């Protein structure tokens, strides 16, 4: 029984965290700082110094649209350490690829 209650508690904590993250991203949409990334589709891959939610929040605050997968409609792929298959797909499609630092410099030009 203890294992079951621990799993249930972990699920509840994860669910709360996802809901908090979703709320942060919704709030970011309401607080656009500048449209540097105006309507650009942005995907993140790999491990970045900032959390995925923080990176997504920044992209949204600067007018970007965050997506979870790379497609021909993707404008920018932001790559951290140990990127997955998204990197090779973006390269095949000729999508602009930025490191985390390059992305942060881009949005901090404002």
C-alpha cells in the first residue's frame, strides 16, 4: 500500500507542476515584451541551463510560438547539450538552428 500511495502522491505533484507550468506560459502570452520573434515557430531540444518552461516562457514573451516537434513550419530550433533527433530533422529541413546562448542574445537585443 505504501508504494501505491507514494506513486499517487508523485503523480499529484507532477500534475500540479504541469498545471503551474501551463499557467506560467499562459501568463507569458498576456505579457509580451516585444515581438522580436513575432509568430515564429520555435522548438527546443537538448539540455539547456534554463528549464524548458523558462525557455518557452521567454520565447512566448518575445512573440514566439512554442511547438514540441520539428516540422517544415518550424522557424527556429534552439539546441542545448545532447540534442535528440530534432536536430537532424531540422538540418534536413534547412531550419535555423541556434544555441541557447544565441537564442538568449537574440531576444536580449531589444
